C-alpha cells in the first residue's frame, strides 16, 4: 500500500512528464500542482493542454491571471467552448468575462448563453462553412479556404443555405474535390439532411449521433433557419456528464460537480447524506410493519428467520428492473408509450424468477437434514409459505422497479431518480406485508 502511494505521489509531482501523461493525471493534481504543471509547458503545448481541459478546469487556470493573460487564453476558445466556460462563472462575473472577447465573438457567445446548456442551442457552434447553391465547385473551394481562417468548427461538411439562411443541402469537402470545377453546388449536394432543433436535449442528440454515421449535425431555429452545428465531440462530453449524473442518481447520490478526489469531505457528506436520510425515514416504515405483525412473529418465531431472505429477494429484483429500464430509456430503446409492453414482459420475468427462487427456497427447507428441529413439525407448510412469499415479493419488486421510471417520466421527472436504493426501500415495506399475508393464509390454524 505504501509503495502504491509513493508511486502515485511520484507521478503527480514529476513535472517532466509528457503532455498526454499530464492530461491523464490532471484530476489527481492539487490546484498548485496544476498551476505549476501548466506553467512548465511551452506556449504550444500549454495551448493544447488548455483546449483539452474541461470548462471548469480551464476557468481554474485563468481565473487568477491578470486581465491581459486571461484575454489571451480566453480568446483561444471557439464560441461554444467560451460559452461553456462562462457557464461555470458566477453570475456577477459573467459580464467581465464577456468583455474579454472581441465584439463579434461576444455577440455569438451571448446568443449561445440564451439557450440552456443541455440543449442543442447551448452545445452548438455558430461558425460553420456556408455555401450558396448556385456556386461553382471551384468558387466553393476558394470560399471554404477563406472561411477556414475564421475558426470554423469543422471543414469536412459545408452547408448550403438559401438567401433566407434556410438549409437546403449539405456537401462534403471530399465530394467538392472529386467534382468537376464547372459543376454547381446544388448538383452535388445532398438534400436528405438530418437536422435538429435548437431546443433538442443533449440526451436525444447523443442518440441521433449513435444511429447516424455523421461528424456534425446542423441546428435550425423555429423559423427553419440554420443557426449552428453540433459536433460529435461537443455532445460526447455532454452525454458522458449525463450518464455520470444518472449513475450517481441510481446510487442515490446527488450529482458530483467535480472529480471524486476534488470534492471536499463536507460536500461529499452533503451530497450523500440527503438521500440516505430520506431512505432511512422510508425504512422506518419497515419497523412499523414489523410492529403491526408482532403477534404473528411471537406465535411463529420461525417466520423471522426468513425475513432477510424475503426482503432482499424483492429488493434485488426491483433494483435489477429499475436499472435496466432507466438505461433503456436513456438509450432511447424504451419510450413512455411502451409501458404496457414493458409491464407484460416484466410480469412474465418476475413470475419466472420468483418461481425459480421460491422453488430453491422450498427445497432448501423441505430437504434440510435438521428441518424438524429448526422449523418444527409444520416445516412443509413453512416451505410452501416461503416459496409463495418469494414468488409474490419478486414479482412485486420487478413490477415496481420497472414501472417507477415510467411514472417519473410521465410527470416530467428524471427516471434515474428511481434509484436502486429507493426501489429497495419501497419493496422492503411492501414485501413484509406480502410475506405475512401469505403466512396467515397457509399457517392459520396451525402456527398462527
């Protein structure tokens, strides 16, 4: 363990490492180590490192610089990246950062900030290659060469706009070079265009990229005018953040705003404590349910032996179902209207799994060598009680875990809030009710 710590310390403090190595360990460095590492690079390497950092890390580096240095680094960013950085700035300082930009970029960034950061409008870059449909190929190539000097996002695709700035076609750089010089752009452009609206959320954009073999998607406004492009790398980071947030919620943790090792102890307790307190209060109803069945437990103490088995089976099946459905929703595999199909499928799954687990439990009790000493002379009825209870609890857990995400989505809430701990807590309480209801049915007149 000591050797591992020494190796880690050596990696972090070795400022002669390469640029790629610095990026790999960046999240492990302290603020002072990051600053020293950044200053140790020449300007070219420092720029490459800066452009590959997250907006939060970029802000951390330049926030302590003087105005001239800050302007120098801030103006390296494309408009969409500059907008992302400003999103990290306190509201009372955003105007100060905007003033560092040249007038044209400031207008572009201000326009991007008008959109939500998790929508196409907030992710897009307003600088893209524009062509007119009546241009000759040679003229178009020359025009691309001129536009490429203005920090456009990509040059692989050129977007053909009419006089009203409406998108009429798209043509690749390769197709332009492969075409005859005297051909017009509208003769070689593609008109079957995949485009997205400015208010489309990043999760849906990520799904479109995963289905389409494209490097960029054009963004149109309410008037069908093209206002920018969203590239794959723009949405990749956004999708990663979305997935990370969902994973945190599935684990009943508030989304962390920074890497794990950079979160202070107080922040970590705050982000984890809220959900734990809610779940703890929910589990108190389990104690209430046990109190309600106190007489049954006193008359048949043997029933208490199977409480952990019953409760955990339902919680595990519910957690499985909720995790599968939440992920399927995130990938676009399941939509709100598919709830009935999912319900039927999960009922069948729950019955099958419950029957298998219940049978295992029943055989375990029935064929145990010391069954009469442990479970009494009515071990056969107890075996049937446990088997039927497991079947009911697993079925209920599966239904609860699969349907809760649909209910949350129906009310415009994040399905990821149907976290595994939350589902398990719900099933714990209801599982007790199912267990003792089944026990009363089979054991009344014998043990009860």
